[in-house]
C-alpha cells in the first residue's frame, strides 16, 4: 500500500527477537537533457499495471542511503543529525530522512534497519546494506564496498533461511520475499569523488568502464540469488556539493558553471551516468527474467539546485550544519576561535539544500523523491510502485 505524500504516516514493524556508512556525491548537461526529454511518463502506458506490493526492500549504497551501518561499525553519527524528524541521531548523515526512507514510505514499508545494526532490529520487511563512504570498487573511503555488501546479503539470506524453523522468526523475511522484493541501488558517487581527490579527472573518467564491470558483477550475484526487480539511481551532481566547490584547487572561477558548481566534475558524473544507462540496457538482455529501472536522480538534484532560491531555499552552495566560512568544523562538532563559536547548526534546516556540505537535507531529499517516484525521470518511465512490471519501452 502506497502512503502517497510523505510524512503522513510512519509504519513501524518490530520484533522482540534481535538478529544478528560517508561521502555521497552524484547534472543535467546536454547529453542528459536529451535522455530526460524522451522519458515523459504516459499514464496510459502504466495504468494497465497493478501495484507490485513489494514485501521487502534490500538496499545497497553509500551515505545517500545509509540508515545506520556507519554508526554501528564505527563511531556513532552525532547530533544534530536526525533532529528534524527523528529528534535524535538515527544513523543517517542528514537532519532527517533520506530518499530511501521516502521510498519505504511510498511503498508502505517500515524504514530499513542497517544490516550491521544488531540491537533490537527487525529484518522482516527488508535490510539495508548501504554504508557511509562505500564505493563500487574496493578501496576508497570505506571497507564496505559493493562486493562486501553483496556478500553480506548472501550471508543474510542463507542464515535467514536456516533460522526460519526457530521459535523466533517474525523478524526474518519469508523465503518467497527474496524474489518479490525491490532491490535498490544508490552507489558509485564515491568512486568518482575518491578519484577526484587522489587522481586526475581524466583518470577518473577512464576508470568508469571498470567501475561498471564490477557493478554488473554485483547484479549478477544478486540475480543468481533470485533478485528480480532492480531500482538503480544514477549518480548526482558531485560538482554541486558545497565542499566540492570549496576545495576545488582552481580558484579563478573558470571551472564553475552557471550555478557555481564544478563543471568538469559534473561532466564526469554525466559520462558515468550515460555509461550506466548503457550498462543497464545490456543487463536487461543478459538477465531476461529481471526488471531494471534506471532513475535519473542527477536531473532531479541539479534541477532542484538550479531553482533552489525560487523554491524557498537559501543559496544551494551554503550548508546548515558545520562550518567552513571562517573555520572548518564538521557537522556535530564545535570550535571556539577568538570567542566565536563555529559548527552550530542553522535554525531552519528545511531552507537548505545541503545539510552539511556533503549530504542533502531532509527537505531536499523529500523534493527529489517526489520527482522520481512517478517514473517521469526513469527508464523505462514507470512509477516505483509498479517497478516490478516489464515495459515495452525498456
């Protein structure tokens, strides 16, 4: 059951039996505009499909969708993260909900618990393997790259099936749920951002085919485990993250686009996305029993940044939590320099596109989610509630 507008209702699932993620980056550009314009949603083409009634979500990604892995594995994400919606830190690098949380709401499912979080956790309706800082390839900011996340899923599935005969099983998925679940991906941004930090932009661009080879291998492993419905986000405009702009070495402004974003980094992200769409097209032929939806999150985010001030946001290159202007302090920390306190969060996070210079605010996530759920920015153009259905346009 879809919940429609976000935040109207939360669905909470629990079981008294416990079972036993950093940087997220991801424009528009002429190449992307041509794709987006061809994806106008036709209500007549999707009205014949019924809602999929997904029994579970299994998510793979980085801090765009990490709901607690980083906090469980390393130091807990501190306040004021989580303050807007949860009232306390929730394992998310955000003032509130992430796009994956809005996905769960839209599908009438509970918010996903991190696989690495063993305290009072129910996995009955899915699990989240995303971890802050994760990349597709090994190396980078986090040890929990995509290959590890897939291995965690395989272990999770095997152990769940083994435990179903035990007395306490309400916190585990049913065997048939694995093939009927929605498998979501929001990963790849850190492969680019880590490369920008440690190599040249040309080297990052040259690495994209190998990155996507490893992504394809992950898809194959899930397909062999019975996964059939894949919802894949492309990467967002990394060059529009405030810290990407602040730390770009060229300071003469020639590298910036009309929105003040790092144009060359966004061009690499666009190239990644073009190749990702081509790869998804190939995967459809390789795995004919699966259904793939490619989601243009890049366009939704860049369009939000372009029109931010017309929609009630402050300058989209400013951020709410932490500080750089005067003194660098990460979100959740404070410093007093010559009597001035740096690091306090802003009073109204919903007026900011960026929460902490790297991650989007809850309000920005909500608006992006609204843009992508009806299928108008997807290939094929189908709503998320009907993503299990193959389309003639796929």
